[in-house]
């Protein structure tokens, strides 16, 4: 029986996470979180070369390894039979193959059907690709062909001729056809997909809260629009509970190289009113610090909060510049400004500030933010978002929100034996619990699992037996 290899790690401060290092054999390995078995705790997946590793509830001792066929080029996860459990669907050569993750056949291959020709553009090693989707309650498999995308039933029956469509290479885990199309032209197929793990959501219905746009443009794009009218500035949703409400914060960057962020808030005239009003331009020193997905809400009031970074230029003398270069890093100040709904503005005062030493090389890189690997999530399950980031190439720290401010000292620090090269994921691991973090190094995944969840069993269980127990338990507990 295969088992994940764990390395010892140096962890300082509070026991916020259990730290596990999972070795990776190929640099292009993909790691992600998904709810596979219908319970309230999400699961960890690692697509490492031709092996897909399934860690039930994120427990490294409960790994189910699936050895994919050598010709596998694409992998997807989807609930094919609407039983609340995800299956693995792979494209192996011309074959579309299914693997169960729970039940009697866990880990066993079942060929669903064979294509007439190998899809163009699919080559080893395998990658995550959206293949499965729903339309009118039916599960379909969408396969790219010359001229577009063809759809098949699970028994291989061809349902349509190729239609133009953009099917993203992303870990969707739930995708559906939008009919009638709202964005695509009349002769195209519009597909939407959802990655966020939301326990209990009906598949194929989209997110419960509707659209949740977040700021995607970096500081340089914000500068491009600084001279335009505020209505044309990039924006983010003000409400984290109802991001599609139409209330927004528009922002742009002006000023010197250190940057000054200008904010204009768009709110309804009064509750229930269909009309919106734009507030005055307010100025904040620093550049916005962002993350994809839902924006942060540190004080838990249902409104997005603003995080900015700034740095002071070294004195323009040879000695000052030499000291900065020899140190290899430069201090960056991070400030947090909570939204005040009564004033319809972000507080001008920082609710806790941090000073982080950032490698000088990052100031000259193509990275969108000087502060590396930022994660603003609830890490201790108290309902308030916290702040995590790299504090050096080999260090990662997390500061908790407490007493209406971000703590001055980190609650958790991880020292890696090798540089942290990427933030693989930051995802809630349970319905009401804390978020997990995945840190990538050149040779492995550092999995930071919240300590409040179910812990590793004293005696290691066979992963197939564990999968069967979970399956039977789900049948018994089902309403």
C-alpha cells in the first residue's frame, strides 16, 4: 500500500496548522481542493505525472492513489450520476474512462466510450481540463474537435456536431451549458463553470450568491485608467454576502512610483432603491493588494475590506543604495482599511499594520504584487479573515484578526528547507471551518491543514476500505 512521505518541518508559534510535505515527481504537478465524497470536509487532490492521489478529508494517511493509463492527456472531476460523489474522468488516447473515488469500485477503471479520433491539442503529461457539463439535468462530455466542441452522452452517443465554444483548462468540478446564451453569440455554446467548494450546493446551478467579480488588474493596469472617469475604473464588489448587489468600490492608482490609490464608492441611494450614487474620490497611500476569488472581510461585517502596501524609497545616495542591495531585501508596509458602511468609505486609519522584508528582486519582477503568496482567509475558524504571506523566500507567516485589528505578531510561521515558489491553493476545508493552504516548492507540496478538523488516525487505514466505509455511511445518513 502506497503512503505519502512526510518530512519534518520547523514550525514556530501557535499550532494553527498541521504541516505535511508531500513529494512531487514532476514540476507541472497540479494540486487542488474539491469536495469528492459528499461530506462536510473537502478533500485534497494531487495530479503528479500519471498518478492522481486522493487524500480523503485532506488526511495524508488516507491516500487513495490512482495510476492513470500511460496515454492519459486530460483529467476532470464530476458527479456523473447525481449521487453526491465526484468521479474522476480521464481522456486516455481515444478512450473516455471513469474512476470511482468511493464505494466497492474505488480506484478501478471503467471505460465509458471510445472516440473515433484522438482530440487535437491533447498531449501528455495529463492536465486538468473541463470535459463534463450539464444541460437540462443531463451529464454530457464535451470533447474538442476541429472546428469546435462536440458533446457526447455517457454511453458515447454523439449529441451534437462541433459548436464553437471556449472550454477553459481549469479545475471546475461543476460546469453547465447556459441556454439561452447571455454572453456568447447565437451560433456558439456558452459554458460556465464553478470551482469554489460549496457543500450542499445543487450541481449545475452556479454559485449560491451569484457573480462574485474580484479585481483582476494589477497596479500597472490601474494606472492606465487613472485619467478616466471613475465609472470606467476597475472595481470590486462591496458586499461579500451579496457580491451581485451592484454596490461597488471603483479604484485607480495615481501619484509617484510608490503609488496612491484613489477610491470611489458606488452605493444605492437608500435600501431597496434601484438607483446608485457615486461618492467622492478618497485617497489612500499605497497600492492595492489583492487575491483572486472573493475579497477579504476581516471584521466579519459583510463588507469587503481594503489592503494596501507601500514602501519608502532609499535615500538617493551611494551608501544608502549599497546597503539596500547588500541586504537583499527592503521593508514593505502593509495596511488594512475596513469598510465603514455608515460613512460609505474605507477607514483612513489602518486596523493593524505589518512590516515585511521583501526580496529586492521582486520589485523588478513581473509579479503583480511585491508581497508574495498573499492569502486572506479565515484560518482559525472564528468567522474573521486573517492575513498570510511569504516573509522571505523560505518563510511563510499568518497573522490573525483579533480585537478589531490584525495582530502585530504572527500566530504561525513556517520555515521551509527550500524556497517557496508558489501558493498552490487557499481553500476552506470544511463548511464552517478554517482554510487550508498549499505552498509549492521545487520538489513538493507543503500542505497546511487546520488543526481544528479531524486529525490523522492513530493506525493507518487501508484507503479502499476507508472509501467503502465513507460510501456506506453516506447511504445510511442520507435523508
